């Protein structure tokens, strides 16, 4: 049989794409994803290790596992490989930004600025690729509010981002504006924005918790407690409600016995990667003593 080189050269890119899709659908990948969802990160990595031809999805999952295990160097290396294979995936860019952000937080003063800039660039690319991704716009908003101007941060950039957020999710837009007002110490305006967000999404327990934590920080304890009770009624045993309420108590140095109970209940929940890490709950328990 004569080999048609021209036809082969045409088909090679398609073969590569198909192979990538197939590798992401193998039983090992599915098992690794299921393990990741149960926060069994080491086991998930072990399931991915034998894959001979890793595609972007596999490298992304490897990166997420390493990120969750706080190995941010390995995480960035995996996400960079994923991005090289698929430069138009917004979620890969989001995770790449998160990994570089953590490296910036834990690096020396000499290397931290470079990592921070890479984090910003990845977040901005993620938002450009998918402006509707609330995680990406939220992380970029946090960066703009926290980073100094020479690293690409700034309130003006955050304010411009609010317009993008509001188009996709009005409630999230009010939350973003509340964060900006809070940073400006315009607390009455911030409270109004938190309340608008909650009114627009009354069944979203996170909106109730956001306002509860804000009021607690400003000494309005009774109002805060009523909102936490409301959140608990909306979603009983919700891990985020348990954790955030306990964290609020620890930060305010009050109701520490109840905070301890909430944290133990949190640690007994079936947690997912979207919940605060167990290590953070354990750190709060150590603070209680």
C-alpha cells in the first residue's frame, strides 16, 4: 500500500486533537476526576501518572491537584503545559493565574513581583476569553483591589471590571461594587450594594453570608447573627455557611465554643475542592486553642 504523505500531513492535526479528546475520556482520567472531586488529591495524581500522551485536560487536572496540595511550582508547570496545548481555554488561564498568585504570596521579595504579573496576565486572558466566568472576574477583581499600581492593580481597573460583571450577573455586579466601596471606606454605600445583591438573589446563600460578614466586621453583631441564621435556614449544614460563620467568630474573638463546634461539623462534611481547604479549618481551631 502506497503511503499518501500529503493526506497524512493534512490529517495529523486532526489525529492529535482526536487523541487528546480520547485521552481525556479514558477510565483513568474519569477515575482521577472523581478522586479530585472527593479531595483525594494524591490518589488522583497517581491515577493520572501512567497516561502516556497527556492532553490539556490531563495537565490541567494534574495542576489542580498540585495546587490543592499547595505545591504551586508543580501546579504552574502543569498549567503552562496545558495552556501550551490549548491556549484558548479560559479555565486553564484562570487556574494558571491562581497558581502564579500563590507563588507570588509565598515567594521572596525579588521573585514575587514577576509571579504577580504573570497571575494578572493569566486572569486578564481568562476574562477576555470568557467574560461570563464569575470565578475569573472575581479573581481578577481581587487582584486589582489588592495589588499596587506598579503590578497592574488599581481601583480604576476594578471599577471598569464591574461593568463586565454586571452585564452577566447583576447581583454579582453589586457585590463587586460593594467590595470597591468597602475599599474606599464608604461603608454605607458598601452596605447598600451588599443588600442589593442579596435582594436580587434572595435564594443564594452566599449573598446572605456576604452581608452577615460585612455587618460583623462593623460591630453590628445582632444583625449579623440574624443573617447567619437565615443562611443556615436556607441551606442547612452548608459547608460554606459553617466555615464562614466560624471564621467570623474567630476573627471577632467571640462565641469561640460555638466556632469550635461549627468547625468540627465542617470537617465532618463531605467537602469538595470548591470548599475552603481542611487545613484552613484546622488553623482556625488552633487559634481558638
